[in-house]
C-alpha cells in the first residue's frame, strides 16, 4: 500500500492505495465521488475523463499513485459555488446534450478542457476533440451544439435538428 | 490486474536502479501498458514510473538543429512544442489516439513498445532519428527489430529521441476508426541528402522503410513518381479491418498523399 495526497476539486484528500488502484477507482470507491463514470474500462469511451493538473485524462487508465501531489478536477467540482450549473452544464441542459446521461461527466470534462485551450472552437474542432468520448445514445449533434453554445457562439446553424 | 508496487523515481539514475530488478517494468504514460495489465497479460512485481523524471521531459533544439524530445514527454506536449520547429512531427503527435490519450502517452513508451500499428515508430524511422538511452545512442535504422521487438536491453530506458529536421515532411494516416491506430500510416521526409519513407500499420514485422519509393522520390519528389511502383502483399498484416492486399494498396496511396501534402 502507498499513501497518496492530492487536491480534488480544491480540497486536500489523502488515502492508502494499492499500486494497481486506478484513479477512477480511487475517486469512486475511496472518495465516493461517483460522478466519474466507468463505461468501458478500456480507455475507449471517455466517460471517466477528469483533469489532472489541468489536463484531460482518462482516469481508468492512470494509477492513483501517479496523481500523488496533483491538482485534480472531477465533474463534482464543476458547478458554480452557489450550486447552480456552470456554463457548460447549463448549455447541455438547454440544448438537450444528454439522453441517458452516462457519458455526460466525461463529455463535460472534455468540453471544459477544450474551451480552456480553444475558447471559440469550430464545429469540426469540437467533433475532433470529442474523438475519445463515446455517447452510446449517439446524441452527438446536441452535445456538439451545447459545447458551441457554451463557447458563446450562435448555434442556430449547427448540425441537424 | 495482478498486484504490484509502483515506484516514482525523480532521476534517470534512480529509475535505472529500480529497473535492475528482473521483475520490474518501466511505466511510461500507461496508455498501452495499463490495458495490458488489466487483461493480466503482464505480471510485473514493480512498475517504475518514468513520468516524474524532470530530465526526461520537454522539447528542445540540439546543437545541430535537431529536435530533441525527452523520453517521458507526452504526445500533446510534442504536438504543441514542435509545431514551428518540425511541423511534420507535430502533426503526427497531435493525431495519435484522442486528446486525453495524448495527455498521458509518451514518445519513449511508444517507441519502447513498438506496436506494429503505432505512429511514433514511423516518425523515428522516417526521420532517421537517434534513440538515446541511459547507456548508448541507437540509430532508428538499427532500433526497430520486428513486431514489438527493439534493440533495447532489459532495464534500458529511452531518455531522449533526437529528430533531424527535414526540408519537408508529412505523416498520412489511414485511421482504423475504432482504435485510432494506423490501419496504414506513412511518414515521408525530404532531406538535402535524400528522401525517407517509413510505413507503419502494414507489415507483420512492424515499421519498415519503403526503399523503392525513397529512390523514386529522391529523383522526382512528386506523387506521380510513385506511379510505376507497387508494394507486394506478401508479409502484410491481414485482419478483419483489411486484407494484406488492401494494406499493400494503402501503402502506395498514403505515400502519394503524404508527398502531395509536403
């Protein structure tokens, strides 16, 4: 067992983990932060995307030990401080960017990483950036639309209605 | 996964020492190794993480103008930091996997693994790169030795990769859409003293140089120079994604597109 300490959503947390403990399991089982979803557990689907030191990563394909000392952000830390939805989350609601909702935590975290580096992406750039996020309901049009709207762009012409 | 310990050394010397244990294995970004461990296809007693080693991070320009990439540098960093110094390499790194994978996967990890469908082997072989390890320098032409086989010894660590910068280069990848690996990928680089063409994803022996195309392109650097050439299907990978004949055909098509994009 190894002892790890990291900052998760602004709060310092620590725990004892095995070498093989995945970051996704540490978040869900040890910290009880179950908003980070495990869809495929094979690095394909992106439902488990979190930010580690500001970079989007798949938490099912990283060991908790590797995040020792890191600044971690998960979906639970995305809402505004008063508990209301942040701009991206609100856009997902407004534009029906989720159906069953299982992929949504990863979609929102990927979207946040994209908009941090590229505040006004084109539709093509959004689709390309979401390469590693799979929506099994196939609701991509509205997910893309929501992200475009969250970036403050006119989305009336985006994708098919 | 079987149980193992993880060490996180902060220097190359400490990593090499930790890897001297025969049951220890190096861990780069883990984007291949972690899925492998989940399938219980590997059983290391200790994983030695290389991503915390500062001297193996980052991109710089060497004394002879070559682009030097630290072995533990992730793909996203390579893509961003070589955009002006070596656009062909930047384009390749920026199209590996997906954004989250690029934030973890490392150049050293990719080259050490030498997956027959990985992108980086094409860049290293196509650039005539030098692979620097903790003990020696290995020319790319001597480094790749077949499917998942390299010149690396047990416990040897890729600390840096040096890419000579060509006059023009482009990597053209026919993406296998489910995995984002190359069904066939071709890296073409035009240097003052010749052209190099490296092909990944196609051969059962891993990355290789298409020397006939190199000779034709050295005489006439245009896609049309490839017209009379063909690639034998013998020895090409054949699987549910494409037959060996299809891959052989793609090698020529991708090479032509890469030349046209240079």
